C-alpha cells in the first residue's frame, strides 16, 4: 500500500517540471520576495542616506 | 476533526473555521469601507472650492482617518478574507491554526480602533504617511503596529495552510493560479509589514520620548516600503480576483497559465521596488538608486501587469468565442453579462486599473515627469484609479459573488446592484481624471485651501483649476453614493437577505459558526489537476486567438504613448529650451 502511494507521488512529481516544482515552493518565493526589495530598495537606500555628510554647524 | 460544507451552487468546499474567519474579516473590511466612505464625503465637500465644508483642523483629522481607514484597514481586512479563501476553500484544505488566525483578527480590530481613537482624539492629524517630525499620539503608532502584527499572523496562517494542504494532499499538481496570486500578495504583505515594523516601532518610541530624533529622509525611505508596497498587495490580490471571477462567470481559463504564473513571479521579484517612485524628487538618493528601482526594475513589474491585463480579458474572449460569440472583434464583449454586478465590477476594475491607474502610474514613475506632478493632487487622482477603481471594485465584485456562496443569503435590491458598479465607477473616474488634470495645473494635494488664503506666499491658480476641482467634487459625491449603495446592498443582504440555508442566521452572517448540521466530517475529494485544454477549432480571427483583446491592448498602448508625450510637452513648458 505504502509502495503504491510512493509510486503515485513519484508519477505526480514527474508530471510537474523542475521549474514548476521550484516556484511551487512558497518559502523560496518568500525568501526572494523579501530579499530583492530589502537589498535593492531598503539597504541600498539606507546606505546612501547614511553616507550623506552632516552639515557643519 | 475538520468540518466542511459544500456550497450546492458552486461546489466550493468551506472549512468551518476558515469560513467564519472569512466572514469576520470581510465584514470588518466593509465596516472600515463604510467609515472611510463617510469621511471621503467630508473630504470631497471640503476640497470642492465652492463648498469648502470643514475648518482646517477638522479637515486634516478627517483626511488622516479617511486615508488610514480606506487605504489600510478596508484593504487588509478584506485581503485576509481572500487569503483564507484562496488557501482553504480553493485548495479544499482545513485552515492551519485557526486560533492564531482569530488572535490575528482580534489584534487587527484592536489596532484599528486604537489608531482611529488617536486620530479622532484630534492630536494625530498627521496624514496616513505620518511624516516625522510631525508627531502623533503614541497610540496612533502603537495601533498601527498591533494591526500590522495581526495581519502578519494572518499571512503565516495562510502559508501554514499551504503546507497543510500539500502534506494532506488536498490537491493534485500545483496550486491553482488564483492561489498562486494570493501567495504573491501574501509575500508582498510580509515584506510590507516588516518594513512597517522597522519604521513605526522606532517612531512609536520617539513619540514616547525614548528616541530623541528620527531622520526624515530615512523615515520616508522605510515608510514608503510600507506605504507603497501595501498597495502592491492589493494589485496582486485583485488580479487574482480577476482570474477567479473570469473562471466562475465564464469558465474562462488563462490563455497561458505558464505566462500568467511568470507574470506573478515578476511581481514577487520587482513590484515592491516601485516604492522608490515616491522618492524621485528627494535629495540624498542617487540617480542610480532611483533609476534601478523605478525605470529598470519597476517596468518589469509593469510588464507583469500588462500581461495580466491582456490574459484576463483574453481568457474571457476565448471562452465567449467557444460559446459561439464569434461575430466581429467584439461580439464576445457586447454580449457579456453587463447586468451581473460580479462581472461588471470586475471588468470595470480591469479597464480602470489599466487605462487610468496604470498609465498615470508609469508616467509618474518617470523621474523627469515626476518633478511636475509630485505632491500635487495628480497623485490622489492616480491612486484613486488604482486602489478605488482597480482594487475596491474587484473586492465589490467578489463580495457580490460571495454573498450567496459564503454567507448563504440572497442579495437584496438586485436591480440597484446592477447599477451600483456603474454609479461608483462614474464617480470615481471623475475624481481620478479631474484630480489628475488639476494636479497638472499644480494644485497641491492634502491642502485644506487650494487658494492659500491669507498666506504671504499665496499662489493664484487659473480659474480652470477651480473648475476642475469642482467637477472632481461632483464626481466624489457620485462615487460616495455608489459606495453607500454597495454598503447598503452588502450589509442589508447579510441582515435581511433571504436565507439560502436554514442555518444561515443573523449572527452567522458576522462570523458565528453555522450549526453543526450544516457540516460533515467527511474530507472533500482531492482537487484534481485542471485537464489540458483540448485542441479545438480556431474561434479567433485573422490568426489571432483573441483579436478583440489584441485591439484593446493596442488602444492601451497608443493611449499610453500619447499621454506620455503630452506630459513631456508639459515638462518642456516648465523649463523652456532655447
């Protein structure tokens, strides 16, 4: 019985392309979706603002 | 043991706990829309120069509450309902950790009440953006933080539900496209809420005196990762609703599911970077940062929206043509069910989002052009097209769909419901278009008195600007009437609508569980993978599968090009070139 289930699962996986299996992983997508704006928008922006010289009094 | 019921009309399965959470979140959202709408009327009647209803201090208080209620609370409550629907109902799965989901909902309600109490207390009229160094009451920020944490819990309950569904094998193959779209919205929401925590927690500490100073430039940078990304959650979610409604009403399937999923993937990669277009006129950020985050990356997100804007009507056209509506390029559209508010709301949302919101958004996201419209009333014109015509109308369409399916009530006033989307769309289109036009003449956004009466640096706008603001005011009143009609129909149906199931009592409309007799402990059958499309006779014309949609797409493209160059012309008039 267990073997039959495993076979079904394997067949099902074979029907789905590796690319599709990758984007079916919501946690991988979550990582990409958080990392991209964090690096390109937030961190890059924070570095630029933090590097503005302070005006002399 | 998980309990499910099957809707006899649609065949959809509802998990008991998920169903109650959907109802509670949707109702809370509509209550916020109602409050936001009443406040909108006061804003409209004040910015209408001939009426100028409220005194200045009340106006800023009301405008702050309107922004927070309509742009944050209404949207995010409703999005939580969509997440639970997409995760549980569409995947035929039980909801993961319903108690946590309820805890999240309670936190969102407490946070919303706390923030609104702070605003109506009169000392937190800092606008939705709450730019420092303007200081609101501490519970203004604390309420927003609590609301955000509640929403974050909801997002993780949704992700947990995806895991449960996969482990319990409730579906074959990949998740349906609508659930994939909801996952995209959830991912954007997590980044958005995290950014909100990054900036609102320090701001709260500043408001109670633990931090002495918050840098305004840094605040703006991080705040817009919250402020703009929160609207990107809406985009991802309302596109998912378009696909859902097209599927339910027409049996339409995406023209290419792979392309549609790839477009969502572009949203995950690039959509949130568009926050940068709020900072295009800010000093301190380099041209490279601005160009990458707007021109180079944002346009890939725009490409994704254009793909969705093409594939949703394209899918409808293909489905209609298969039913024999093949005369000319637009018979499929002429004979669409325009009297069905589910469809009309959705299609107006799609067209309004693309033509009004999309085109103006890309134009504003161009660094040079942004200079002439930044901080003018053009900006509210743009986002009322995206968030109100685009998102709110999609939510309205979904509500009309769910009143009988989820709430098990028959809709009241069906004739009025047929008209409601058109009234609302007419009013809000007038608001969007005439605000954008007035913004092009330089009318400031947010300002109580466009004439700057008594100000030593007053500015005399041309009479046309006053006329445009007056017409926008008329549009706003029409829009509020359309919105009020929606609230009457939606809430009235839950209270007075004929019961489609004997267990669907009054309290059950607001999140109290149906009687156990409505549910079975039997697990729903596994959701089958959608069969491959059978190759059928070509129903298109001239080699195009969806020629009408292609023509509409070309009209959009030409409109965009013309409008883009008109704005460059305006810019050239600001600084004459010799």
